[in-house]
C-alpha cells in the first residue's frame, strides 16, 4: 500500500517537473519568473524593498550621518 502511494507520488512529481521544464523551454523568454520583491516595479515605486536592500539603505544613511557628525 505505502509502496504504491510512494510510486504514484514520484510519478506525479516527475510529471509536474517535466511540465514546468517544457513550459520554460518553449516560452519566448524561457526563464523562471522573478518572484523576488526586488524585481517588482510596483513595490519599488511604493518604496518597498527586500530586507537586504533595506539594510543596505539604512547602513548607507548611518555612514552618511556619522561622516557628517565627525566633520
């Protein structure tokens, strides 16, 4: 019973993987969609960035403020 279920699961996963691969191969630009927040133009327009980009911006601002106070 468990072996049969495992076999069905493996076959379904293989079929899904093959369908994704076929879609990517035959699609015009043939690449995975960018689902990262940094790749979303509407989020960037609103000033919403991914956590690593927000950290970089915050650290840049801190260095700028520190440089001004030391001068």
